[in-house]
C-alpha cells in the first residue's frame, strides 16, 4: 500500500513522503535449523516491505516457552508481535491472539490441511496459521542394521532386542560409546508426546478421551510405561532422563545410538555435509505395542500467531502470511526438512528430491494421535504436566506405572472437576 501511494503521488506530480519503517518483533524457536530459517525468512519479508524485524530469543523447552508466553500475555506486553506457538496451544492462548481471518485472501485457507486449520480455529476465530506439521518418527542406522543382518523393528520388543544386540556387539568391538536407543525423557512436554505414543500403541488411550473422560489409569498404559522404564540404563543412557529433542539428536548424529525417536526436522541435520552419519540414516513409523498394537505417532507442529497487544497488528499479520505461504514453506522444506502444511507441496519434485522420506509419510500422518489439548482447553498444561511428571517418576525408578497413574487419575479428576473440563 505504501508503494502504491508513493507511485500515485509521483504520477500526480506531488512530493511523496515515504512512511517511516516499523519494527515487527517475532519469537522463533531455536530447535535445530528453526531459528536460522525463521531469521532468513523474516529478513526477506523485511527487505520486501521496507520494514525491520526484531528477533526475540525463547527457551528450547516447550514447557519453559509456554510459561514465558503466558507471563507476557498476562501482562499484555507488546514486546512480541508474532509468536511461534505449538499445535497444542491455540485453545490455551486464543484470548490473547488476533483473528487472522480478515487478512486472508479469498481461497488461501483452503490450501492448508483442513485438520490443522480446524485446530487453529477457536470459537470461529482463526487465531494462528499452520507453519509446519510434525509427527514422531523412528530414525535408525542403516549401516548398523545391515552389519548385523537386522530388520527395522515392527514392535517395541523388536526394537529393544535389536538395540541390545547391536549395542553389546559394538561394545565388545571397542565402541563403548554406542547406545541402543535415545528419545525425549526430560520432564517436559516432549515426554508427553513420547509417552502418548507408547500408551496409544498399546491401546492405552490418549490420557483424556474426546468426551472428556480421564482414561490414563489402565493396564495397557501402565504396561507401556513400565516397558519404557526398562530401557533406562539397558539400551538407553541414564542421561536420557534429561534429554529433549536436541540432546537426543546430538547423541544420534554423533554416531552414538542405533535408534532415535524424533521429529522430521532431524533428517536434514543428520544428512548435512558435516554429519558423521550422512547417508547412513533411515526412517520408519514408530513400533507397535505388541502384535495386537498399532503404529502411532504424536501429532506435532508449529503455528504463527499475532499478539492482540501488538502495536503493528496489520504488519505482523502480513509477516505471518509471508512466512506460512507456499514459497517460504517450500524453501523451509528443502533447506530444513520441515513438513509443509499445504497439501500441494507434497507433490513438488524439488521438495521430494531433498527429502525422499516426505513421500513416505502418508502412513505416519494417517496414524497420528493428538494430545488432548482441545478437550481440556486452558487446563491442558496441568494435564500434560501431571502426565509427564508421572511418567518421568516411573522412568526414574520412583514407583511403578500402575501406582503413579493411579495418583495421576486422582489429580486430573480434581483439575477437571470430575470430568467437566
């Protein structure tokens, strides 16, 4: 608009006075390549529009990040115009976010996955735009499986046996740094995602079901968590109890693990020119919980939202639409392995050439399980915190899953007021 008015003034023989540049602040995650790609994308927008962008650093931990966001929003702070938010946060943050619907060109919304648009729509308001979608994946060392004539595990018991066999054999050969499996076991939101995959793969439900009933205290869920507890100090280092995504990736990418559970972003980094395991990595759906179980991946992803307290909401919305647009999502997919939220991009040959695995994600996305953030609304953080603390206690050897889940059920009953979320 500014360029249009300037051109109109010049054409009319009037002196055009350019509007002063505005500064829009954005909070980007620093997980893997996220910060660098967010920075380069936002800077390209700034150059195109003649404005400035300020980058606000935030914690890597989702738990710490949402705590910071809630603190800022409660204070109605204008320090951040654009927030990067998790797929589970729209319901929690909706009252602090701008409805982006008026800013969308006709037909744009229909280009995105409908399920994610629905997730980002709260009480009829589109409070965020889908940026990239995630699902939990199993990463494995192709060279090590080939060396020991092993197959990609179908069940968690297969993974445990294969990881232990290769780990022990490598230790005997002098490679005593190798572990069988790394994952996210710190007491934070990432453990909620991991543990939800375990219990759902065993048929143990989703903590709270779609009707609001608390279902987590059941035999299948307890068996899944107790099974994971056996991995600690057996096929997984004790330090995994402090791992988030990046610590897990660091161990795996250094060549010190056979298997890793992580999000798709790790693919580009594992295959970077300077990666010790470049060309040696495969991906697969996460294992089933026994012969009667199923492959399950936690639904993840990130969105971009505009703060209701922004001084420049129109510019902030324009930045959001630029960063979540097809061209920028394509660049991020090629350079960072971030899964687009626009369906047509999965047929783009340049994206598939850079990320062959994206053509194999249909069964993974078909088996995703959502964390119960929609049904529990503003109480989701308390639900997730209680869940990951109960799981972390079990993994750490502080009680078994049956007793810890029984305590959790009582806690959630109080939080929900007997199931009325």
